[in-house]
């Protein structure tokens, strides 16, 4: 299949590489001029989507997605599928899907979970919103880039699932980091802490798959000086999306609210900018009770 791929960052680059490795004809574009092995480099977003049966976007936020959609939709082939894998607000996802459908395209919002490790290994989980026909057309590509795709409902349903998932992730990462910092102060060896929690009721993806303590558990950004990975700014973006959604749906999410405030402080007033979201652990290490 001829595929256009826009946004070749931490996630997009390995996803595009996996599609190319599987034998698809992939043309990619990124404003940062990124090159990816096996992927033809386009000079513009429009060049990347010309003649493609499927176009995948993996971009930082809803405003950028809307701007890219305005650029590329008029140049896409009728009947092609527009698959947005970025994490964005439900309103942007629905607006872009509407615009694509009005132009005779199929549209799926399909944010992912699994991080850069899952993107590289082709084991992401896709949570998708859109029509049955759009999901069916995108499904073979999800199979290459991931291990599971759940069709969650109509346009925007994928983003709704993602926002709820990442609210849990933000909360569990903070809980894991503060627990490691407490364990340090109690004189507990970090490896022992990992061995216990990763096989006990405190386990979660945050400790088992993405341990925030360097040298402990599987390889993670903590072993690479907390270079992202999944940037603290992106975690903050997702937590804010969860709180906007909670506000508009009148849902009580106190832990989500606290996690949002902590990541806000970390990114905006401390040294979290440019760090992985698991760098909450060195943040807690430096702090005392008051
Ligand atoms: P990233 O910042 O590494 O990549 C985004 C890329 O988009 C960059 O390379 C940037 O140059 C490019 N870009 C920006 N504007 C563009 C434009 N107008 N046209 C073309 N390219 C443009 O971010 P990432 O970590 O790859 O995340 C991408 C999306 O996936 C985000 O929405 C994020 O929330 C989501 N996500 C990330 C992870 C993760 O672990 N990193 C996990 C799940 C979901």
C-alpha cells in the first residue's frame, strides 16, 4: 500500500519504519527534516500524501493536527483513509474527521499506548474512533505497528479512551516515583523495592515496563539520563486534556487534578521541561516533606 506518514518524531519514526519493513511504500514528512530508514523523504506534507491510500499523522497536539489537516486533505485521494495517531482533544479529532469525510475520505482517530519501546517493537495498542469502514481499512496497518486495536466507537472515541488511560498513567507514575523516593529515605535498596512492587499489588506499567529508577528493571529513559521517551510536557498536555474533558462532562477526577498540578509545576517552574515524564523521581529525591 502507498502510505503517507507525517510527524516522524520519537513515536512516528519507528512506526513508519515498521510499515516500510513490512513492505509498504512509505513516504514521510517532518518539519524537522527527519530521515527514517526505508522511508522516502518528502519535501512537503502535500508531497507525502499525494496518491497515498492511507495517511498517518503522529503530531504533538490538536492545533498542529488541524493545521496539517487543512494542508493535506484537499490533496488526498478520494476513498483514502486518514489515520491520526497523535494524542489530541476530542473536539479536534471530531473536527478533522468531519473535514476528511466531507472531502470523500475515511477517517479514524487512533491514538496509541505503549511508548517508544512499543513503537519500535510494533507492539502498540491502538484505540480507534470512526466508522466500521474506516476502521476496517486501517486495521491491517494497526496489525503491523501494534499488537492490539480496539474499535472504541464513533469519531473521537479513541481520544476519549486515550485521555482516560493517560490520566491513570500520570497518577501511577507520580505514585511510583514518590514511593521510590520514600523507600530511599527508609534505607530500602532500589532493586529490592522493584523486586517486591513489580510482583505485588503496587505493580503497574509505570514500574514494571518503564521503571523510573536508573539501573533497575527494564531499560527505560531513566537509564538514559531521563531523555524522552515520553516528555513531561506531553504528559502535562494529556493530563490537561483529561481535566478539560472532566470539566465538560462534569466528572469528579481529584487524582487527575493533583497529577495535572504536579506536572504543571514540574514543567513550568522546575526542571521538568525537556525531561522524560519519569524524571519525577529525581524531583522527589531532592525534596523533603515541606
Ligand atoms: P515528538 O515531539 O517526538 O514528535 C512529533 C514530531 O512532529 C516532531 O518530529 C516534529 O518535528 C513533528 N512536527 C511538528 N509539527 C509538524 C508539522 N506541522 N508537520 C510535520 N511534522 C511536524 O513527539 P512523540 O513523542 O513522537 O509524540 C507524538 C504524539 O504521540 C503526541 O501526540 C504524543 O502525545 C503521542 N504519544 C507519545 C508517546 C510517547 O511515548 N512518546 C506515547 C503515546 C502517544
